[in-house]
């Protein structure tokens, strides 16, 4: 801080300079008033110590100059007069010309310092005041808001440029005028607000719209009391913020929100505090099946819910907590139910008083159905797995158990309480674990798993055979774990083993029987072969006895010999049949194939049988249809077949029957087809397939004749040996037709 010393007395000047320098001041000295005036002009002097009496220009004149200069350049110098004068008039004079203080000569050093410091403090606080005044002014001047100060009569004391501009005039237009006069329509509001401020001592805010030449503008007005030091209110400051733009944005926002609600996919309604509907959006009207909003406005909201209880709970929650969220059943027009999720809230005004209730719905019918289906299927799945006879477990994609059914717990001793969340590989025996690991990896790689069997070692060390089925758990198309069912196949394995064992036993028994059968066939073959020759000799001799070669026989002898002859004949036939049978079954039937005129054979056999047929008064005919080619066959055996069939026909047809033989060529099949028909006793259907078996005779009271039961099986053997087929069509008491075929060309 610069201090100017104007003093013509050298000692005093040096003394003053010394004292002030020590205190940290920058000291500028001068020996007279004129020099001091020059130095004042050149330097930024804050404090001046002026000697009253000086040559060229005294302190009073200098003080005058300084004060004059200050008024033009906005400076202030604290002037301390140093004088030897000490009358009251002198002091008054000094102060009148503009000095701030004075000190009498000779001066005390401390008094001098105290007065200089006081000057400095005054200067500093003046400076601060100036700065804050400037700040305030800048604030007002730079503010975009309208700032106005008016006295308690409403006369405008101050208005900033921006404010005047907003109101469409220059500031001067407003100064001194009454706000009640300028805006008479606002007079009531201002008067009311001013009264409030005067009585309460505090300001207040309000929103208002003013019509200006530029149009309607919204203002946020904030009124504050301006007080004197003693607290008396002497004016009111009004800061008005133009919020027209914001209002427009708000209005637009409101419109957007309104459109959003109106077009929301969710049904939305509002009700007043009484619970009467005041608003419903399009979605609500559609969902609740109303045609227009007029149908619903004013209806109590209870109209839209199924149960009164729900409405009570809802309203209670809204008034207590201000909101409610949950699911309930709504009621639509015509009493139709609708499952909804409801979000309800109480809308309150700025003071916190409820003004509206708002309800926003979501139709959850589908979600509920889907959820119920999920629960059902989960329950079903759970029931299936829990009740399953198989052990079942599931893992996540890392192989950690997520489910173990009670059967598996028993089967393998894996307790779900301790093992869920642990890796499956830890809980099976080594071999089983290895197999399961492979399965897990294959499933992970997307491979199909066939059913596998392996043994699982139980807790007690016993081993059980297991059949395992595994399937991947797929989630969003990705492998998400595996599901395995393990079946204890102990019983099945045992059955399989038993079956295998009994099959093996049967195989052995079969082989033994086959061997025995072969032995029997061989035995029959040997016996019959051995019997044939002696029987033939006996018959020949008997024939000779009977035809009188050995002399005449008396009647009794002839009768007895005849009986013996018939029985020997039967015996020979049996032996012959047995021999044929054993050949057929022992694959030893040797056929003598040669070119044979089959038609001639048939004619020969039929004419040969005529006598026997006539014995029973049968009519025996042969019919040859078309040309019959010469075929390759064993003539004797085919003769045997036809003879046998004719014998049967004669035998099983009551006297006076009709027996017919037909012979034809089936060109398509390449065979000769022969048929032997009778109108005899016939064969029951269930017996028809048995008659071709060995030793089979139909057990019927109609059978008078007894045979060997070998004939047809030999016939079949011969026909089949030729590559042909034989079959019968028969109706009891109507008759039978035996058909057989012989290939025209011998099958190799
Ligand atoms: P059998 O020596 O008893 O005649 P077959 O093998 O020749 O033995 O015949 C078997 C059985 O078939 C006969 O016992 C008879 O019951 C029945 N059978 C065969 N041919 C005829 C037929 N033409 N009419 C009715 N039954 C017949």
C-alpha cells in the first residue's frame, strides 16, 4: 500500500518515513505541496499524510486537489492531516475540506501508526464494499431474468436491462412508475403477495402468466423483502424467470405421455379418489370389450374386478402405501374373467394430497396357462421320475448332479442330500464312472447313445447289473446336461441265463432224441428188411397151397389158409410201408427217374382198381383234360401214390359212391395236376393238416376200416421227392378231393 508523505520539515519527514517503512508501507516523500501533488498524480496513493503548512502549496489546497481528482477517476485516498494547529475550528476546517482524520504535532509514534492502520482498514472495507456492489450490479445487469425492485407503494425503484427488454421497454420507462399501474390486471396478486411478505417477513414464489406484446409468457416470480439495517422492510425485490419455453416443453411432454398412455398396449385406467373411473385408454376398452369410453367413465372401479375383496385390499393398499402390485382376476363386460397383473398407484398433487388412482394392467392369461402347463409337466415329470422303478439322475452341463430320484439312492447308495451339486463321476464305481464319463462326453459331442449295460458296485460291495439309457438335456439348442435312467437288470439277467440253460438242455435232449429216432428208424429198417424175404416165401408157399400145387385142401384147410394168406398180405403191406417210411425219413428214398407217359400210368392204375371199386359198387372214372406230356418221374412210385389215394377213396366212401380221377396239365406252373375225388365221409377241417403225418388216423366213428396210418405220409414223401405238392379239400359227409402235382421237368 502506497503512502504519500508531504512534509517540509526534514526531521519530521524522515521520522514519518522510517516509522511507516518499518510497518511495511511503501513510502513516497515530498518536501512541499506542489511536489506531493505531482507524486500523487504519478503514483497510486492509498494513504496521504499531509502537513498543513507547506511552501508552494499547503496541505489544505493539496487535499482539495486530491478530492477533486478522485471524483473524476473513481479513486479514494485516505487523507490524514498532520498539523500543529489544534483548535476545534482547525479540526473542523480540516475535516470539511475532505480530510479523513488528523494528528497533532508533535505526534506520538504509536498514535500515528494507529491512525494510519485505521485508515488502511477503512480503505480495505470500502474496497470490499465496492467490489460486492460491483458484483451485485453485474449480477443484476447480466441476469437473463427480470429483476425489479419496488417500494411498498409499488413504485419501481430499479429494473435491469434484461428485465425491461423482456417487458418490451427501456429501463427508464419503468423507473418511478407503479407496478399496479403498468399491470392493473396483476394488481390483486401483487398486493396479496406483498401483504404476505410484510406480515411474515419472508419472501414467496408463484407462477403467473403475463400477456406481453410478444405474446403470452409464463413467469416464475420470486419475491423477497429488502430490509433496512434495523430490519424494516422498505422495498420488495422481484426476480421473474421466463419459463414459457419450459412450460411449452412440459406441455409437449404431457401430450407425449398422454399419447403414450392412450396408445399403450397395456390397459390403463384412472379413477378419482372416490374410485370412479375418469379415464380409460384404448387397450382397456378393447380388452374389457367396451365400445366407447363413455360407457365406462363414472363407473366404480369395483365394476372391473371379479371379487369385492380384491377391490377392498387394493384400495386399502393405495390409501396406506400409495401403490399396489400383484395378480388378480379382472371382470370384463358381460362378466367375463381375465387374469391380470395389476400395477396400481395413487397420484398425488404437490401438497401430497391424493388426486387420482392409476391402474395399469397386463393380461397374463397366456403366461398363466403356460406356467400351469409347466407346473403340470414338471409335476408329471417329477411323479414319473419319483415313481419310476428305474434309478434316475440328471446333471448340469458340467456334470454336477441336479437331480437324483429315490430309487437311485437305494440302488447305488447315492444320497441326494449330500451329493447334489457334486460331480457324478465321484459316486459310481470305477468301471461305471468310466462308462458314464464316455456317455457324458458323447452326448456333449451330439452323438447318439445306445443302451449300455455294465455293473455297478453298491455300498456293501455287491455288484448289480445295470442297463443305462442316457439322453442330453438341450437348452436353447445347446447341451445343458444329461439325464440317465439306470435299470437294475438282475432279474432279467437271471431269466436270460435260465433261458439259455434250458435251451442248452433242450438242445442236448433234442440231439439225444434225434439219435434215438435215427436208431429206431434204422432198427425198423433192418427189421422190416429182414421180415420181407421170409414173408414173401410164406406168401408164395401159401399161394401154392391155395392153388392146389401141394394137393387138394379140404374146405376147412382152404378157409384157414385163406385167412393166413390175407394176414400175411397185410403184414407184407405194413412191412413195405414201414420200409418206405424209413427210406423217406432216412433220406434213402431212391427214385428211378425216366421219361414216363403219365397218362398211360393213370389209365393202367384206374383200370386195375376197377374190380376192387366194383366190390363196393363204386363208380370209378378217369378224366384226362387236354394233352398230357411225357414227364420225367419214377413210374412205380407215382403208381404207388395214385393206388394209395384210390384205396383210401374206395375205403372211406360208403358203398355205391362216385370216385373220379382227373389228370391235366397246368402249363402256367409247369406241372401235371392230378386229382382223386370221392363223395365219401370226408375229413373234418381241423384234421386235414394232420392226415399227412405218420401213423395219423382220423379218430371218428365213421371209420370202419383200420389201416396203418402211414399211407398218406408216404404219398406226401414221394410227391415231395419229385418236387411236387399234395393237399386236400374235404367236407365231412360230402367228400374229399386229394390233389397233387408233379413237375413236368425234374427239379435238380
Ligand atoms: P390209413 O392206412 O389209415 O388209410 P392213411 O395215411 O392212408 O392211413 O390215411 C390217414 C387217414 O386219413 C385215414 O385213417 C383216414 O382217416 C383219412 N383219409 C385218407 N383218405 C381219405 C378219404 N379219401 N376220405 C376220408 N378220409 C380219408
